[in-house]
C-alpha cells in the first residue's frame, strides 16, 4: 500500500482548494484554480487516464483561468468580507460524514475485481483489437461504442457557446464609440510591449497549434482526440489574442468563420450518422462505410466524427473568448466615448 | 487497518467536494461560487477516474505487437470524464456570462446585495440601480 507520489499530489490539491476557499482576492483565487487544475491533471496521469489529463491541463490551466480573469475584469476584483457563520460548515461536515459512511463498503482503490471492471469494460478492451484495429481504446469507446453520448455532449458545447454569445453579444456595437474604428485595449498594448512575452509566445504558439493537430490526427494511436485537440488549439489562439489584442486576432480568425465552424462541426458529426443510416446501417454504425473491410470503415467513421468534435470545440472555445473580451472592449470604448453623459 | 486505508481515494474526493460545496453555500460572491462549482466538478471527475484505476494496470492504449497479458485500467470512466470536462468549461463560461450580465444589471456580484436590491421583484432592483447611477 504505497502511493507516495499520489498522496503528496493529493495533499497539494487539498491545500490549493483550501486556499481558493480562503482567499478574498478573487484574482489570486483565479490563479489558484489554474494550479488546482494542473495538479489534478498530474493525478489523472498517475491514474492512467492520460486522455483526461490532457483535457484537464488544456481546459483548466488554460481556457478556464482566462475566462475567470476576463470575468473579474468585467465585475469585481475582491469579494466582500462576511462574518463567519457555522451553519454552512455544519451542513458540509454532515454531508461529508454521510458520504464517508457510504464509502465503507466500496471496492478499494486499484482493486481489479471491483464491479466497475467486470461488466462492459473487458468487452470494450477486447473489441478494440477485434473490431477496430485502433490502439487507443478511449477513442474507440468515445466515438463508436458511446457515440450517442459524445454527440449529445458536442451539442451541449454548441448550445452553451450560443448561450454565451446571446448573453454577451460579441458583435453588438454600443452607441458612442463608432468614431474609433479599431479599438486597442490599453492592456493588450502593454502586453505587446513586453519583449520576452511577445518573442516567447510567437515561438510557442505555432508549436502548440502543431501539437494540437498531432493530438487530433494521432488520437487513434496515442492519447488524444477531438476534444483535447480542440481545447489545445483554442488555447493557442486565445494566447495570441491576449498578447496582440482582440482586433488583431479577429482579423486573423473572423467570428463569422467561427460561427460557421461550430455549426459545421456538429453537422459533420450528425451527418456521419445520417450517412451510415443512408448506406443501410444503424445510426453511427461506421462499418457500412467500407463493405469489404469493416475495420477500415470504422476507422474512417471515427476520423470524421473526431474531426467534427475538434472543429466544434476549437471554434466554441475561441468564440467564448471573443464574447468576454469583446464585452470588455465595448464597455471600455463606451466609457471613453462619453457613455456617462 | 488496511481494510480502511484502501478507501483513501474516496475520502480525498469527499474532502474536495466538501470544500467546493462550502464555497458555494457560504460565499456570497457569484464568481467565487462558480470557482466552488469547478472544485466540486473536479472532485466528481476524480471520483470516477480513481474508480477506473486498476492496480498494476497501464493506460488503455494497445501496445504494438498485441495486448496479450497486458492489464489495462478501465477506459470507460476516462471517456465519460474527458467529455464532461469540456462540457464543464462550456457551462462554466455560460455561468460566468450570466454573472457579467448580473453585474451590469445590479452593479454588484454579491448575492446578499442582489437580494436586497431585488427585494423579491427583479425588475424593481434593476431600475433602482439605474436610478442611483443617474
């Protein structure tokens, strides 16, 4: 019974979570959530969940920290101090105690005979070689055995980003600042003036995008796939926007392109299913794509579906960033353009 | 003693969940509540992934030259959780967008102040804030 590295990482994780709870400076708390995500990504790697670790590192330490910071720029940097009350603490301790009692008859950590390991999982692992010939079992389950779930989740991402756009209206121009065609936020201008930040990011961004593409197309063989690639490429583009400003980024990646892309990604996923229906199979049954070699047909189907997920997730991440950053710029311009008059 | 020690992963997850839940209940700042929700979410993900771990197992990727005699960790929790993370960031973004709009409507993101301003009727609070601004 020795898991020294995991125990140490867990202690760090708990300490970080406690710090987030205690900090009143929301800016510092947002940075701590980034560290929290990075630590949990390390733990996922130790638990053999390499694909999950990939996603958590790119999402938690990258995209979500940026989103929290953008929200803080639009709202408040500190939270108000409140007198300590016992009721929430008691409630939480009670909940925790109930759950600990519930774990007493759970299978132990790493127990190979646990119920979770004896039902569908052996079938999925055996099927990976028999039906697919694709080494990454996670990709097989994601895109094929559990293809309906993944389609639903892609649609949830689509819906959430549409919701963010509706709430924050990234295209709406407020009255007033029309005489300033290109709005350059002061913050972005200052970021660009830092030579080290600029030079390093210029070197790193192409490599991140290249790595994202590798994760996308090599996802059948190694850890990776559409979700991971989408957040990695999205994070690279957002980094570019943070340093060179939103208006520069929107010249490179215009938002109509992203809006089309996110719908196209969902359509590609759903369309692959419809295509398999039209060719005489079940919905998302890729074997019909190649009547001579079902393995090849399944491979093609997974590639298409993962491509759809990758496109949708990349575009959703960038569009969400546009909505938040655009809101900040619109407000800045509104204030400067005499909005208070 | 080892009967109980094998359950440590659940307990760490439960403590994490308690911290997240406490932030959501006790703190009034809406941004802080979303952070608490994130910690709660990571604890649930950690719960699933730690159940999928098999002692002596390896990442569920077939090695070259066949998988004879190789023990893999359970791939199913990995699949469910990796999509949950990406869905989680999309819903977090939606929550934060709502927070931004609440700040614009009420001028604050502290829950108790919003309740005081709204006074049971959301639209009254809104006009009260705008009245103060003018």
